[in-house]
C-alpha cells in the first residue's frame, strides 16, 4: 500500500515539475524600449500617416516633399484613411497599432493624451509653435505642455450675408441684420439649439470655462459663466439665455443644420447665415448673381459676428465663436519617435499649410500664412481667422457632458418652458460641475 | 320562404365583398407604407440635383450619373467659387468593398452551412451524454452582450496577424467560429424527419455517417437552402467588427463600413452628390440579395416554420 | 387572480378564455418555478458535477495505484501505454498533443501566466524631453489587457491539457485492464470506423466546439474577469496598469458610489424596465400584427396573394442597417417625413419622432414593426397554408362561424407552433442592439442629472455600449453585462426546458 502511495506521489511530482519548469522560461510580454529603424535602404524608416479621405493626395505629395528634404535617410511612409474626428476612436481601439503621425480635431487632445497617443513636442519647437500659431496653440496643451503640431485653424463660425439685402453697416449689429432681412422677406439662419453655437453670447461678454484633466478623465470644471454680468443682477449665462429666448421668438430667425442652409440657399430665402468655412462654396453659389433667377443680384459677403443687444440692459456686446482647429499628433508608442516628430513638424510647417490651403481650402493655423494675400483673398477663411483673433473662446477638450448640458439648456430656453431664468442657468452650471466632480 | 333565404344569402355575400374591399384597401396602404422608404432610396439614387436632402419627394432631374460615379469612385465637389466639378473620392473603392464582402459571404456560407448542418444533425439524431447540457450551454452563451467580446476577438486575431491586410480572413474566421450556436432551426427540421427512415437504413447495415449523407441530407434540401440563405445574409450588415479589424484601410472595408462612412455628416458636406451615391450604393447592395430572397422564399418559409410545412 | 379550474371547465372554455387563463396562471406559477429552479435544479446540477469530479479522481487513483509501469509512465509521457501496447495511432495522437502544448507553453504561454496574478507590474515610461532639450526615450510597460486575455487563453489550454492528461491516463489504464482480461484492443482501423458510427458525434462536433470555445467562450470569460478588475478610465491599458479589484465593481454598482456622480443603480433599474417593456411590445406587436396581415392575405376572397407577400418580402432582403440608417435619416427633426408634412401644411413645427422623451419610445417600436412584420407575416402565412383543411371542414359542419373558427382552430394552432419562436424572439429583443442604436442612438439623453449619458430609448445593451466607448468604465460595464446575462439566461433556461417543443422532442419523431 505504501509503495502505491509513493509511486502515486512520484507520478504526480513528475507531472507537476514538468509544468512548473516552463513557468521559469519564456517571457511572453513585449515590453521594453522599442528599437528605431536605421534609415538605410534595407532598413527604411517606416512611418504610418493618417489623414482624412479628401487630403490623401495632398498629404502624399507633402510626404514626398519631406523625403526630398531629407535625402540622407530612407523612408517608407504608409498611409491610412482616418478622418480627423475619427482619430480618437481609432486610437482608442489599439494605440500601439495606430499611426505614427495623424491629424486630429483639436478638442480630442485630452483624450488622446490620456491613452498615450500623443508625445510631447520638444520645448524649443513648442515655443516656436506658440509664437507662430497664436490661439490654436491652446488646443495642443495637456498638463501645461505642448503635445501636438497645429496645422488648421479655421474651425469656428462667423456671419455670411447677402449684400444685396443687408448693407455692411447693418451687418454690424444683429438687430440691424434681422431688420434688413425682415424688410426683404428673408430669413436669418442661426442654429440656436446647437450646443456649439448656443453659448457664443456669454463667451462674447468675456465669460470663460476650463476643464482640468487627469489623463483622459475630466476632474474639474471651472467657469465664470455664473458670474454676475455688467448689470450686476444677471449672470453671463442668463444674458445668453435671455438672448436665446428672444431669438427663438423672432420669426425671422430659422434654425437647422447644414441641409436647411442648403435648401434655403437653393431658394435664396435666407439673407444671413451664422456658420463656418465648410459652407463657403455653398453660400457663394447661393448668393451669386442670377441665382435662382435673373432678378437676383450678386451678394456674397461675410463679416465677423455682429454685436448683439441684450434686452436686460439695452447694451451692445460682442459675440464670440468657438475657436477650434486641427493638429498633427505623434503617437508616443511610435517606434521611430524622433523621425515621426520631424515629419509632423514638416507637415505643419508654413509651406505645407499654404499647400493645404491651395489643395483643399483648409484655413491655416499659422498667423504668418494667414496674413498672406492668397489666403486673405479667400473671404470665408479670412473672416474666420479675423473672428478668431477678435472674439473667440478656445474649443478645447470637453467631456460629452458639456455638450449635453449646453444643448439641453438651449433647448429649454428656446422651448418657452422656462420661467425662472436664473434658476435654469444655475442648474446648467451645476450639472456641468457635477458631471466631472 | 325563398325570398327570405335569398335575401340572407345576398347580404352575406355583400358583407363578404365589403370585407374584402376593406382588406384590399388596407393591403394597399400597407404596401405603400412598407415600400415608401425603399422608393425614397431608389428615387434619391436617381436624383440629379446636388445637395444632400430636399423638401420634395420626386427628383427634378433624373440621372444614372450617381451609379456611374459610384463605380468610378468619383464624386461631385464644389469648388471655392461655387462651381462644381467631378473629383475622385479619395480612397473609396466601392467595387472593392463589394468584392470583399461577396468573398467573405461566399466562404462564410459554405463553411457555416457545413458547421450548422453537422451540429444540428449531431444534436438531433445522435445520443451522447453531454447532449442536453451542450444545448443548454449554447442557448445561454448567446445571451451575453457581445460588445466586449469584440475587443477580445480583435486582440486574439492580432496575435495571429489576421487584422488590417488579412482582415478578410480574420472576419471569416470570426463569423464561422461560433456559427454552431445557430443550430436551432435546422435541428427542429431534422427532428421532424421520422426516425423510422433512420432505423430502416441501419437495419440495412449503414453506419451513422452513411445515414447522414444518404438518408437525411437528400430530404433536407429546404433547410439547407434556408441555412445557406441566412448564412449569406450575415456578413453584409456587420459594421462594428469589420471597422475594428480594418483600422483605416478602406481597401479592406466591407460594404457596411463603407456605407456608414458615406453617410457621415462630413462626407455629406464635402460632396454634392454624397447622399445620392449612398442611396445608389445601398440599392446595389440590396438588389442581388432581394432577388436571391425572392427566388428562395419558399425555403425560407419552410425553415422558419420548423418543417411543419411539409408537402 | 384566476381561480383553479377543473379539467372539465377548462375544456369548455373558448380559445380566448383558455389563453387568458394560461397567461395569468403562467405568471402566478412563475415565482414557484423560479424558486424550484434554485432549490432543486441547481443543487441537482451541483450534485452531478460533484459526482463527475469524484469519478475523475477515482479513475486517476486507480490508475496510479493499480497500474503497471507502462500506465504510470503515461502520467508523464502521454500515450506511452497505448503506444507500447500497439495502439499506435492513439498513442501518437496523445503524444503529439502533449508535445505541442509544451512548445506553446515554453514559447508563449508560461510568460503570460507569470503576471496573471498582478496583471502586469512594469509601468510605462512616457517619452519626453529633458532639461537640456535632449529626448528621453519611453519604454513600453506591461499591457494589462493582453496579459488578461492571453493568460485566459493559456489557462484554457492548460485545462485542455489536464483533460488530455486525464484521458490518456484513463485510456492507458483501460488498455492495461483489457490486456489483463485478454480482451481485444481496438485497432486504428476500428477506431476510425467507430468515429463514423457510434462516435460520429465526436467527428461532427469537435471542430465546431473548438471554434465555439475560442471565439465565444474565451471572450465571455474575458468579459467576466474584467468585472473583477479596476479597468476603467483611470487605468487605460497600455498607458496604465490595471489589476484585480475583487468585488469592488459589484459593490459600487449597488451603492451608487462609483462613477463620480452616476447613479448606476437607478439608471440600471430604469433601463431594465424599459428593456423588458420594449422586448415585450416589440415581440408581440410584430407577432399579432404580422398574424393579422397574414390572415388578411390568406383570406379566401383575396386575390394576388403572391403580390402582397412579395412586396413585404422585399423589405426583408434589404440589409437591416441600411433600412435603419434610412429611417433614422427620414425621421429626424429635419428629415424628409417632417419636411413633407410641413410642406403639405399638416403640421406647423416638426414632430420630434426621435428627440421627444415619450415619442421616441413609440417611434422605435413602430419602426421595429416595420422591419419585423414581414418576417412574422411570412412565417404565419406558411403555417396557415398548412393547417389541415379537414379541421375547418368538420368545424363548418358543426355549424361554426368564421370568427369562432379563427379563435378555436387557427389561433391555437399557430400559437402552438410558434411558441419557441416567440420565446427566442423575446429574448433576442432584450439584447436588440442594432435597432435602437442605428435608429435613435439611444434616444434623447436623459435630462435628469447623473444619468451617466443614458438616453430615453436606451436598452441596457446600448447603454452598455455607451459606457464602454464614451466613459470607458469597462469594469462596471462588465458587471452589468453579467447581471443581464444572469437574468436572461435563467429565464430562458426555465422557459425553454419546460416548453412543449423540448418536452415533446421525442414525440415529434
């Protein structure tokens, strides 16, 4: 019997030890420092670049120019099609398999930084970026440091108007525009329930907001929206809410998305449109002489946002746009980090920004390029850049709760259900704060 | 007396005719309601004017241009000065997407049919110890929300290298990998084939494999066609997983990912005919499937009713 | 409360009354059934598993205690005994499996398992720039997610290995016993023959089951294990490590402390209610209206039956996501339908099909009807066409009118045949991600604060998706998945195993 026990134990020990033996060998983890490519012909530096579908041709040419500018190394640049607004979700899927250099929408910086999809820009280069790009530079900041290269700075809104109906003088104030359009039987297009547009009044008065981030998670929200405005009684947000209420009640104002703009341009029933540069072509075609019938005159014009008068204190205030942009990020998991930074810097340089403008009508982030005649001749982009410098608030990283709360604030104010303005305004700020507490 | 019965007979017929007319009206309304969106789709795909949406139903200009541009991978863009011109749609390649999806669908159909039929037969006819527990297990495995499993499958496939350029193979593997869980309908059908046929064959000396191939399968044409049909339909609609596997490589997209991308707001804003081309693409994707379905609808019905419909 | 009815009274009730009676008693009996499930079935299951484990140990003990040297050697080298006793093919198979496993473990598996208990220890160092402008290289840390996944894969392989070990030992011992009793050992040829006959299920099911394990069971285990980690937005791999956190996520779900202001418990309950209501209405609206349509088409006096049926069938063929994207487009506030209604002057301002709190729920059910009725109509049509005509004949002879015939013959017959379909559709609708997500995206976001981004028309599963993609609270999302799974599976198991279709499985043949 004992012999059996012993033999059993021996068998078990044999089996177990063979298993345990393997635990000691083999390290399945792939960690450590990545080894960059050498840059010779048989070990070319492999870089992957993501750009949106429309910019593929243009970016390919830019990369060829980059290769020509760096003849001492051999590059192998691959391309992927990922739009700027998709960059965040694609990176989140698998950041280690993501591109080395990619364009992304400026308000994704915090999220991308949190998952490690952005690597810090060399401080000297960052300083140069700051002086060159002005307001767009704010978008690249995470933890106070610069983490990407801005290349487009034309995301925001301003006002187009039909100069055959609205004069330049009338276009200086919102009530002027409304009156002129009413006289001509036209509408003024302003999507006031859209959370991106809705708070422009408060920000125009000087209110600010900011989010603190810990990685990809928002940890705090500070704002001066709730501070008392010039009349000492109502807060900036209440001014904004009151204005929204009045606009909603004004029959000359129409709201809706781009398709509504499109259809009202087709029938030229609109006299002024608050929107951004992406609709420039449509508006130009819609305000052309002879469209939609011979009696119509040429009227393509654009200007910075008009001043608006608040009924609370009968004073005029400025109107601010959200100022966004696009940046090139360098993936911190890139195998060829230094080269990727070089490429990103090249792609966001002034020459490339000019080329991007020429190819795809993308407004530059660099102030130098923006001042060029060629860029200034594009009315929409010139107006947008002017508005950005004149009156804007950074369209930086925000959690979804910001959009949700602002949107529901706008919907409530314009729905006519709010009786207590101060209460509703305070609720929005509190909700935004609670969402990230 | 005779007049009385005549009257009763006539009024009954009148009532029946009245009901029939009412039913016809309802059926016409139903047909219109059901076909309305597809009519909209087809009309939009033939619309010539630029712009995404309109406030009228029938196009003002009719054209096949959207289809032509779809196949040429071109679209109509608006220049900075308001004029329109035809430009390539960048990396979009509809025919390639269609080809990818067709390839995936064909391979999946073949493999999945084999797996489903084999599993159904085993669970229906063969008796082994783990049969009932296995059926219960497969029932509840299907109840897990599959969202996180996509992440797991993605990394598994990445381990073997079946993502990006090899994503077609990866997708096929994932689709057929779990297809044995869909045995339910097929097994129901097999259950209705009388066991006496099996027994007769076994008495004649056939082993179970022969019974399967020579007795059961010939009788199962309806359910096999049903299985083929449902297996074929599957891959056309998978957006989430396909987009995950083919990160940023439009050449390897399937039609679902491609269509989804075409109807994004930015795509519609950039192209004057974006929506129309989307509708054209949707029509092209739906047409062969519709025809296939139309031809094989009898088998589909037989399958769904679990074989209780027998000649 | 329905009182107990005697057998005679039951037979005497009309079809409709029977239906109501069975419906009410079903819910009356439900608590007892669920209790029975927990008190009898699960312990029964547990007992069976325990017995199986006991027999496994007994076999191993016997093999070790009574086996000869060949059997004992098989403990270490699989297939040795079979090989030595001329069962070459079997022995070879066992050995090859052991060999492959050893290779896998030494090259890959063991390394993954080493960190499984901590899910990674080496943190990531970010690349950056030093004070003198020099570049600091980063170092990739451990990837907690991959450690978990590959570790699970390895554990599965180890389990398979243990099973193979057990099978090899058992078979080795059996070989020895056969030899001692001078019984015939099956040769390779005989084995193959058996695989085509008595063991045919093994041939048929091995491939599919392996696929099932890797592509379904492994991801599910992965998801279950995530529920016990702290993987969330603060711990996003590969930038950060995450590790085991026990039952923290479960606790947080129920006491509302998790998620910084998201009342998970309340939202879960609210969405659960809507999910059940949705599943109920979605299933039965499709079923009843589909049946009505099928009855209408099938009625004797109606012509062009095939035409009507074809019109509806065509809508099945269009891929569902196309239909849903289209409908979502058309029903928007600025969509075609609103535009047309406004142009025709029927309404002043757009109807908020998808953006009003209550209307969106109705819209979603109606659109689901639009998608689903062709299926149910088709199915019921098929059944109707095959109800034996003599049933109707005899009823007519007995003087039954059309209405009575529908309720006493048609309805019960159709209902009986489609009960399994109804059950599986109901359960399927509980998890119907596509319709809700593509159509309304979860609907207007709940205006009540601290709702974690849940929408008015969100099902649990679409909210789960939002939690994962927007808020990245993977841990809690997994817990919710597990809860959902427990609810639906227990329900299904009970109903499925008691349903007539399964009970009468043998009768069918």
